[in-house]
């Protein structure tokens, strides 16, 4: 990733804006894209205009729509954004889909499967957010660690474990006002036992810390505000988060996205800034009752195209602190993550329906298995010889140990669908290779 080309300085008092072609320009190009100069300079400008004239007229149109938030850069220039048609359309879609029902046969809020989906999303976000910061543990191994409840074996697993705990911390404190202490505790959880110097865990960076965002080639992409400004700047960030009213209409989702950006911009810690920024986004969305966001993983989507994520930051910083670039990018990420959740819910719903059909003709078994047991049977049919453990079943579904134990004992002792085996002081349960015959024999 490289630093985008800085836009040319525009003199709005010149003849640039008096040309007929310039007057027809909007805040986007002809395809409706909100482009940075870095890309626009390679496109064909309107007939009769130069690229510089085209950019000047676009900037003029944007400046008429800018809304200023109560956060400035170190030079005193405020951060701005605007409500484009694209943004308004996305916000409308999210208002319909991020605080209501899942697009399947059952609303997730009343479904017994709510905890299962929540655990799945917590695990997914913990793993992919850590992988974005360099954790190299495979998905399978990381998922097993969290579901088995075992201790991390190395730094990579520790990062993922920390992320998982941090997401739970967010749920616990989502009704509280944001404070510097909450930010410090969040970063402490995220970085525990992963830093070369543990004294940086739970503390803001100091004047002695040379913190910069650097590309893999060594290019400096971002120099955060000086450490001696952090106390006031973090206070300003918290005030922005906690402010109930404002001179401008600030949509709750926009506020959450801006908080995400600001942590990355301020870079208040020596390490863990990216993970803290994404975690704070979840906290802010949950606080403002967008409950469905708890069930998605934005990091999973960001991980598909991390360069776009970085460019969204850089486009804002290199073009008059225009947050619109970052907002548009994040709205696309959120929408894709929600659609990804829809697909997952539909897939799991079909699997449960398919599993129920296996027992639909048996008076002895019809409606006797809960959804957790049905999901396990469906998995066991595909994985002969697979071993199931009570703690893993418990952690996968967010249930108490006794409920998990009852689920598995019923499948082994009552229905004979699993083979119960003694291992140490506990039991494990194995999927038999003749499971289909056992089901048909009931």
C-alpha cells in the first residue's frame, strides 16, 4: 500500500468554477462514485474541462454539503463528512436490517439458536480481527481452542483468545458511557501476554514511544498526533461518543464508524490500535441498540481486502479530513457482513430442517430432539468417528455445563446415536459409522 496522491489545491475564486462544464459537476463521477483525486486524475474529465478543473468543481459541490464534527486534527482543521445518496441508501437498508429481524423463517431475537449464532460470531470476529494484525494460527486450531476452553499455546493463539474476551467485555459494558479507563481496559485485554514490552499493555503511548503506521516496504503512511496531546484528544473522542445531541444530525451508525476511524487516526497505544478500533465499533453499535451487529464479523469481510481498509483511512487524511471515504467503505463492509450472516442462518436452518426430516416418520423420535442435538446429528452423519466433548458443546452454544451434558447423554444413552467412551474422569462421545442405520432402526 502506498500513500495516495494529494489532491491539487483548488482556488474557488478563479474562473475554474465559471466554466459551463464545471457547473454541471456533482459530488460524484457520472457512475455515482465518491472518488478521491488519486483515482479521479486517471479518468476522462467532462468535455471542455481539465482534470484539475473537474476536481475543483467536485470539491466545491462537496464543501457545500460538508457537516463538521466536534473533532479537529492537530492543526485545528475539523473532520467532516456528508450524507450522499449512497450513504443515505445504505443507512436506510441497515436501519431495516440491523435492528430488526433476520431474513429467515425465525427472528433471531426469539430463536433458541440465538446463543449459538452469537458464539459463532464472537469466535469469527476474534479470529479474523487477530489475523488482520498478523496472527497466523489456522481457523480450525483457533476455533478448537476457544470451544475447548484450553489455554493459548503461543502468541498467535493468545491474540485470538484476548479478542474473544474483549468482545465479551464489550457486551458487559455496552450501556456505560465511554471513558479513557474503558479504552485502556479494552486495549489491556486485547494485548495481554502478546507484547514484547508488557508495560505498554493498558497504557497510552508516551512521548518516548515512536509510533507510526508503516507499510510493508517501510513507507510511513500515518504519523499520529503527538503523545503530549493525547490526554485532551482522548477526552474529546469520549465526549464525541457520549454526546446525546449535536448541532448536526449524526446518525448512530455514522457515529460508530467515525469512532472506529478516530481510534485508528489517534493511534493512542503502542500496539492493539486496530483491534481496539474495531472492538469500539461493536461497543458503540450495541450501545445504540443495533443488536444484530453482535452477530456479524466485520473483520472477516475486511480481511478479504485489507488494502481497501487502509486506503479508506488514507483517503480521509489526504483530502481535507473528509470522513465520507471511510464511512462509505465501512457501510459496504457492514452490509456484506449482514448478508453473510443471512446466508449462514439460511444454511443452518436448512440443516436443522433436514435433520428433523430424518425423524419425522418416527413417533418415538419426532420433536424429541432440540436444535443443538439436531445440529450435532447432522454434523455426525458427515463426520463418522468424530469425538464430541461436553465442554466443547457447552462453549459452542453458550449453555451451562449440565445442559450440554444432558444433550450428549440423551444422544448416547437414550437414543443410542453416539458412542459414550470414558476418558480420564469424564466422558467423550463418538459418532458411530453406522449412525444412519441406528436412526433408521428407531
